[in-house]
């Protein structure tokens, strides 16, 4: 049997041959690729010759290519198209992968060789990228526990494999609970205010669930505040949707996530102590550019009071608007989005219904996102209908440099489906690097409701923002220009990975970009300047809420991971999890009756399922750099090819090959400062 995951890549840019890959190929491919990887590493470690950069550090960069490929293909699918068989494979393979990586990283011979090189790093006459690779490798291994004794290393491996199992279980329970708690409506009149296309989507969702004709299933997206709440006129339905949203993962039974949270938090705390850190948050801060939890607290403490003060001001406005409809009643959290939308429509006359016809998906992508990238970085995109993605909704584009040189592939997967996780993200199927002569193959995933009957896909301004944002990550991957696979594209510390993607949002409403793509879907008329101006003004509105709900989630994430192992051991029941959450928000002074954190504990996938544990602060941390970099663009003439080139060479193309704070300092001539962020968010008081 030939396994298409293991045969040499034969498609352009080493694009995976998705059409040939079947579920049953994954397990054998993982097994064989892991064995091959072990063999390659063994050859390096059993070499009698003393460690050299070439026979150890660079040799390691060449190992595990098959495993890397299988894993990238598989983990793209676990997030974008997690069918039942794929979920079962993930459960089986995730702990094995962790154990496999641990066995390599914790091999004492590896530590000896890398440490020997590290000790002579100043005498080896290394180029900057290779020196950085050595330092990062040494630091990573130490963080992984490579310098520990045998008993401690075994304990660490045990923590890692348990955590991998628990976080996978969290993600799957959350997906199941989210599917189970869709809000079912059997009376169309209750859906007043909701756009017809959205209602049609709910009818289809009900059909998929085999519900009777005339029922609607409102499926929930990841954050607390469901977008549909902004237009749902029926207050009872708003309450039902909101209540379902904030109770996800906390409904009792098999899909409750809270007992997993308690276990995850305790194990992370114990592991941090084993590695010599007071708690998990301290360990994570040390891995990032923040370095300490104190630095994180300083930023959040500076923001929390101004954010809450602004949110309270906004709540007072909304209360007034609510009383016109419901005299004498108090604003509830499920009313917030609806009245915010009303007040925004009154003040700025730019409700979603008015602007959506101007933001058609294909046009926004081609004449907005690609146009801006072309103008700034010189790159162009061409659709490749001959190439096949991992799902029929995936479109594939080929990217070229200004002079026609091939750059990479861009896979675009915009629509929501039952098998896709909530939210939006970028990942890569192949990462650019010169060592293995690989070019980038990048995927962007969004969760836009697919319209029915060939209707055009119209975007809200928030969806436009998400599109530009995720494409900012895609650019980070596509424009990567590094030597080593370890440094490709978005392989930067987590707390700055959002920086380039956030910068790309600056072009959405830019006067030289917006008119190029914001054209009425039927008439082709350019979005009127008056509406465009109001969209710009409206950006400042609602920032009190947005900043507060975000900070509340970030502070909650920090609180869960600043507990010691002894403190964590005291939290075991579902009720104790809720009590901890409540107290943490009160102590951080971000508790408000009218709003909840952007994610509550039981559905905080960023922190308990993957990737952003003790790292949710990263978004605002990165935004400090983003806002300051936007100022840099503005100060240097804005939307120009020269600025794009400078930004590309100084930052976007450099991936993780140098310390991002150093790169930033080189670009800016100084460190980033907080003021541009405060101004942008209207938080200057
Ligand atoms: Zn992002």
C-alpha cells in the first residue's frame, strides 16, 4: 500500500495531495515518520565526533521532515475539518507525539551536545541567524527540562503527556457541548431583526440536525458575545442565546469542561515548579518578549481602570436607549450588543445592514486584501482552480513576487461548518526556509456563514477586519525569508505573533484602499465617503466594552496560571472553578454586571485547549507594537511601496530569526510606547 502522506511531494510547492489522503493513512504515517525521525536523531547523538554546528545544530534542522509534513496536514484538518474519525485519531496520536518529542528533547546526549556548543558560542564565529538558533535551541531545551536529573525528567514527560490528553479533551468536549447547546427556535417571528441570509443558514442548520421543517438552529460561535445578538429584536431570544453562550462547557454531564480545567491548572502549576518557576504564568512570560509577569501586570493595570471607566460610560448610554423600549428595566448583558448597534446606527448611521452590501467576500479579498499586499510588498495572487484543497470550500491562490518569481501558495477557507473550530486562524502546510529549499504554503481559516442558493457572501465590518487580520498572519508566512525551518514565518514568541496581523488591519479603512474594494454588490457604487468617514469615527465607539471584555479574559487567564501548585490542588470541584473565576474578576476590578469576559473559563479554548495558556495577554502586548508601528507608517508617508518594503525587510520577512524587540528597535529607532494604543482606543480620557 502506498501512503500519500509518506511519498515524496509531487504537486507544486509540495502542496499535500489532499484528494489522495484518507483518514486511515494518518496513524501508519505518524508511526513510520516518528520512527524515521528517531533514527535520524540517533545518528546525530551517537556520533563520536565532538559536536559541531553542522553535525548537530544544523543536522537537527534537517531531521523529522516527514513527521513535520504529516503533522501539519493532520493538525490543519483537526481544526478546519474535524470529522469523527479525525477526532478519534487525534486522541490516539496527540499523547504519542508529545512523548516522541519529549524523548528527543530530554535525551541527555542532546543537551550535552547543544550545551557544549552554547558554551563556545562566542568563539565559533557564527552568523547572526545561526547564533540565534543556537541560543534559542539551548533555551528551549532548558525550558523543556533537559538540564534536569533523570527522575525529574521522567516526571516532566508524564506532565506533558497528561496535559496533552487533557487539553485535547477540553477542545473536543467544548465542540460537542457547543453543538449540543445550539439555540432552537420554532417560531420564525422570534427571529425579527436578523438578516434573511442568516435566518436561512439557521434553517439549514436545523435541517442538518434533522429537526422538523420550520425550525431554526442558532449555532454558537466561540466568544461570549454572539454577533447575532446585535440585531435580535426579541429580548427573550437574546437572553436564551446569551445564556446558552456563557454556559458552554458548564452544563454538567459528559461535555462539562470544568473538571478538566481544574486538572489542567494543577498540572501546569506543578510542571512550572519542577522547572524552577513560581507558577505557569511566570514560565510563559519568560518564553515571550514580556519576560516577567510584572511587565504584563504593568500594562494591564495601566489599561484596566480607563477601560472600565469607558465601558461604564457606554453602559449609561445603552441604558438610556433600552429604556425607550423597556421603561424602568435594567440593561442586561444580552442587551449590550443590540443597543450598542442601535446607538452606533443613530450616531454614525452605519449599521451592518447598510454596509454589508459594500463588502462582498471575493471583491474584498481581491481588491482589498490582495490589492493592499500588492501595493505595499509588490506581490500578486493568481487563482489556481487546478489545485485541490482539503475541503471543497477551499480556494487556492499562487503568489508571485513583483518580478514574477514564485513565492508560495495561499489556501483560503472562509466558511463555517460543523467540523470546523470556532474563530479564525492561519496555519502553514509548508514553511519557507532556505536550508531545505522550501516555499510557503499558507492556510487562512474564517467562520463566515455560507449563503444559500448562490447568493453573494456579504461581510460585516468585523468580518472584513478578521479577513485582513488573518491575512496579516498569512503575509508573515508568505514573505518569510529565513534560513532555518525553526524560524519560518510566524515562529516567533507568542506575545508578538499577533503584531504583524494587527498591523495589516490598518489598511481596512485606509482612504487609498477602501474605495478600491468597498463597492455595492448590485450597483458597483463605491462606499459613499460619508459612510466611510463614519466607519472611521465609529471605530472609537464601543472600545470601552471591547477593551474591558478582552482584559477580563486576559486577566482571568493570568489568574488561573499564577496559582501555585498548592493553591491549585485546592480547586477540584466544578463549583470551586466558578468561585475562582468570580473572585479573580473582582480582584482585577474588571467585574461588571452588564458584561462578561470575552471568554469564560469553561469555554476559554485559547487557554485550556491550545496555544494561548497564560498568553492571552499577547494580543494587547502585541497591539502596543502594532499601534506604534501604524504611527511609523503614518509618519513616513503611509501606504507606499517603500514603506512596505522597509517593513517587510525589517520585520515581516525575518520570522523568528532574530529577537523581535531588536528588529523593532532597528525599524523604529526606539522601543514601542503605549500612547498610540491609548489614542487609538479612545482611552486617553
Ligand atoms: Zn491573529
